[in-house]
C-alpha cells in the first residue's frame, strides 16, 4: 500500500520552517489530523518559532458536533485558551477584526469532493478576506475521497450562487482542496497570496482506502468514505421532502419517506440499469431530522462499482422515481436553505432551475446528462493548470 502523507504531515516533517516567525491563524476541524491522529492545533503549537494565535471553525464547529445548518458561535478553545472564530454565521467569511494581528492563515480541512460541501466555500471566503487584508494563506492539502479523475454534473448558473456553490463547479469536481483554492483564486481573480503544501504519494486514481490514512468524519453525517462516495448525489435529497437518511447510521445511502413503497421504488430504480449501483428496498426510522421516529419506506443505495457509479445521475433518478410514485405527497423543500431565503433549495443545489424544471417536465435523465457534457469538457481544460497530481 502506498504511504500517503497529508499536507499537514509534509509541513511538519519537510517544511517545519515555512511558518517561522509568523503569527498564525488556523482554519481546521476535527479531521485535521496527522497519520498518527495528532490534531493540527497540537502539531502546530509544537513548531519552533511559530505563534498560533487564533483558530477558525467551518460549518459544524471546531469539534464537528453541530448538525447541518446549525449556527455555530465564536468561543474560546478550552484546551489552549485560543479564540475560536466561527465562520458559519451570516458573515460566512472572516472579518478584519478576526484577522487582526495575523501574519499567515493556515487552512487544513478535509473536503469530500462535492460542490455542496461548504468547507471549500469557507476556504474561498478566507482567500477573499485575506487578499483584502494582505495576509498570505497556506493550504495544507488532503485527498479527495472520490479520487481526482471522474467529474459529473452541470456547471451552475452564477445567478444561483449560494453557500452550496459560490462559484461554478460540477457536483463532482475531481479536485483536492488545495487545487480548488488555486483554481478559484486565479479564475475568479481573488488575488490572494496563496501557498499550497501538496501531499506526498497521492495519485488521482486512488480510493480513500488506498491512501492508508485514517478516516475521521469531517462532519456529523459523513461517517465513512462510503458516505462521501454517494454524497454528490445524496445531498440533492435535501432539496425535497424525502429523508436523506439523517438520523440513521447510513446517511445519504438510505433515502425514503412514509408515503413511499419501498419494493416498488427499488424495482423502478433497478429497471433503469444505472451503472455501478444496486438498490435494496429498505425501511428506517430517523432518530432526528425529517420524519423523526416515523417509519420511512425507501431504498438503500449500494455502490457496487465505484469506477462506473454516477452519484449525481443516480440520485436524480431516485428523485424522479420517488416523485413519480407519490405525486400527491412529493414536494420540493421550501426556503430558507443555507442563508438563502428566496430561491428553492433544489435550485441552489443544482445551480439553477433547469434541472428541477426538466424533472417537472418529464425530461429523460439521459437527455439531462447529455446537456452538461460540453460544460464538463470545458471545466476539465480550465482546471488542468492547477492540478498538483498527475
């Protein structure tokens, strides 16, 4: 097995003087750990000549305990006494006061390779704020659990920009967080002084399991790499009144509602012959979130071939079949959603209203998939100069 070293590990062993003489702020969460599970806060505190002066927390907080959409307030870290500035509130990015006194902001966040996951957008808003304050940013890279080859989904309409898609990216973009930082910094002329610390040993075709790195859930409902594999499609269920399995042990893999017929839904999805996936009729009772303690009928999505599996198309098919089976009960979720109070959540997730309107108009899924091929080809060309790994 190849021994992959994260950007944090590389910083500590190969570049320990990179932050010498600097007053450092650190944007991190519970998954910001070394191979030996030492947290980034503890590791950077041990670096000679470095003064760690502030911590910054993304959605779910520094400890990753807060559930989805829960506001997280700023606080003080009990272990170190450092201020912890929350970047998941109305502001979303750091204020000048939060950055005051810093020489460098270090970002160490485990992303999951999907446009909707908010850690990328928190990073981008830090780039914007640091560019204005003339504070350099260092991004410590980590693996994309979905690998770095496959891409899927449409490129969003900028008019539908939100915290689940501030700038146009495919639902599955195939980039690491450091690659994304450089790509967005340049293509959107943010102008931040950016340094990337690449991983060692990572290859674009790698699965998470092949990295040998420990998996620490980067958010409460991302318990395993299996969850990350379905998430580029599974998150779309948030835009409906179907349960995405929050409140169960298999979030985003389990999908259902009290008004669905599990056996019928599994049969309808199986007839579609979608690649790399099998659907099992399932029943579940969420302990919290949608349909709390109510019996839901639906399916569990079992990925059988990660190379062929298309999560975005698969979950669009699931929405189509769920809506078709229960037209009197199926609903699109209403706003607010991720600090947006007017637009439909499904439109924010899809980056426009075209996909929702296509579903409502019974447009074939194959036609939808064809519609974003040109955009994906263009994105593949645009991202190429910013890729760190071949």
